[in-house]
């Protein structure tokens, strides 16, 4: 039996001669520029992004098509269908179709998610207070402060989400906003222009294209993880075989002579680098920075470890691995032989889950102790971050940004981004997922913007 939001009959009606050509025009508006730029056909999206995303994208174009009027005796497909075939549909189905007929695609910020029940949605383009949306499926995966491009339509006294829902990254958001500023205002303006509903309705394809360009870019390999030097994260394990007759104590003595090598125990060293104030390259909005900064103000840029007859140098980028290799060769000379290097990407590291190895040591640290330790580390890390330049804040520190009205909103958006990324941990009980950013909102005086 069809559901209250079933559009099967309307989709079949799309095959009629008078509507097929009109839909092709709308379809090309939504996908043509992105597909042409990537040398792809629409069918290729199923292989690149997955069948479900390809169907969601098709749905975005279809829902936009339902809102449009064309020349001819029947100017809109919903009006035509309801007139000819409406008697076949339930009252709820017809109400849903008519709501889509006048619907508007916009960008919303999600909050107060009740899985399987509802969410609050704040329109980031048209403004206004957040509204309650009844939703059973998407709320099972959406997280606090997610941004979604969607159509929210009133049906039988409730606000519901239409099927064409696209999650927006900060990069896709900026692409969309830049396009809106260029179309309706000044491209270099800080604020979005005030848009009428009919103006926003006319540029629905801009949402699809912004999402598609961003997603295809990432799917085709754009790096998302960097270290503080701005290098793409690629893990290097450089293994130096010890020369015949060389003892580990001989290696230790030479390693201790390398500037920045700090010995932790008999077989392990942290390779440290002093961090002068303001020396970090600004973090980019599209990349997450991975690095460890000690309380002393020194950054860990690698490790050295003696294992059996090998000296292992670990670093998270090609540049750091090369620099460390040169330092070790210079200090150790003929005590080590020509090294071999193993390189692993982030994806490969993530694929190495417990169970794939014959020996997996179990942790003896109680979960509550591990959580406390990680939370203390994150406290120190983010306290330091408050005084570091952030690209999302115009290369200002969070404390500097929070001193101006415009900066306060940017700082609030930055905090929401941090909370949102943390909430997306696969394991909701992981210490990263349970970390609270409440103190940062209070520290920056932004608690009034946490809504």
C-alpha cells in the first residue's frame, strides 16, 4: 500500500511526452556543469558515489521540477497530475505533492536531534527562529550542528523533510554562499543578500551543484587531513637495519645527540620541534590538522623506536620522514644500513582494525581512566588552539575573533563545526564522542549563540 509520501504515480507521469523534455532541461541545470567538468555521465555517479546518493541527487532535480511552471496549457506537472490522476491518491499523498509544488530548497543547521522522531532546523539563508521537523529516518544519522540542503514542507499539520536531502560540508557551504552572493549581491560581500522565496526557488540547482562539486572533489582524492606544516597526512615507517656488531646502546647514544630527540625510555624517543609563537601555518577550513603539542610548547613531529635489530622512524608526512631520515643518517653514519620505508595512507590505517592480526594486545586501562586521560589531553589541546590562528576565522585566533560582532558569529560557527565533527565518531561511547565543548563557549563568551 502506498505511503503518505509516495510519489510513484507522479514519477510515472513524468514519462509523458509533454513533460519529458521539460524535465531534461531541469536535469541538465542540476548536473550538467559538474558532469561536464569531470568528464562524466550521470550513470557514472552510482559507481563513484554509490547508488543511494545518485538516487538522492535525482530526487533533488525531480523535486525542483515539481515547483516549476512551463509554457503550455498544463504549465506544472503537479497541477496536471492531480487534475488527471488525483483520484487515485490518498488525501495525504495529494497534500504532500501540493506542498512540494510550492516548496523551497534552503540550507539548514540541525540541532536537538531526537533519533527516529524530530529535529530543529534553522534556516541559514533566510534566517528566522529554528522550526521543529518531524522526521523518522534521517534523524537516526544526523548529528548536532549538521548542515543540510533540504525542502521542509508542511503536511497535515507537521513539518516534514522531502526526499532530496544533502549533507553540506563547510566547503560546500562556502561554495553555495559564494554563488548566491555572486548571483544576487556582491561576490566579495561578507553577508548573504536578503532573498525572496521566489529568488531562492529559482536557484535550486545551485544547491545540487555545490554539493556535487565538493563531493566529487573529495571522492577523487583531495586531501582532508594535514599536519601543522600544511603537509598531507601520509604515514611513513622508515626502518634502519642495524649494522653487524652494533648494539642498541650505541644507537641510543647517537640518537640523543640529534637536536629534538627526547628519550622516553631505553628504546623510545619523541622527535620534538620547538613551536615559536605564531609560527604555525593557518589551518585550512577543508583540512583537519593532526599533531600533538606538549605543555612545554614543543610539538611531536615523529618518533624513533628500537625493535630487535631495527631502528624505526615514524612520521606523518613525506617531508618529515625525509628530514628525519637525513638527521639519522648524519648522526648514525655506518651504524645503520640503507633503510626501507613503508608508506600507508589514512584510509589504509583505518582499514587495519583489530581482528586482522593474529596478535592483538588487549588494553589494561579501565575505560573511565582512558576517557579522563583523553579529555584532559583535549582540554590542553583546545586551550592552546584558542590562541592559534584559524582559517575559518580569517586567520585570527578564536579569542581575537570573539571580540567583534562579526567575529563572534564566525567563532560560534567554528565551535559548532568542532562539536559536529566530534559527534560523528562511529562509537558514541568513545572518549572523543563524549567530550564536551561547553567550557569553550563559556571561555569565549559565546554561550548566547549556542542555539
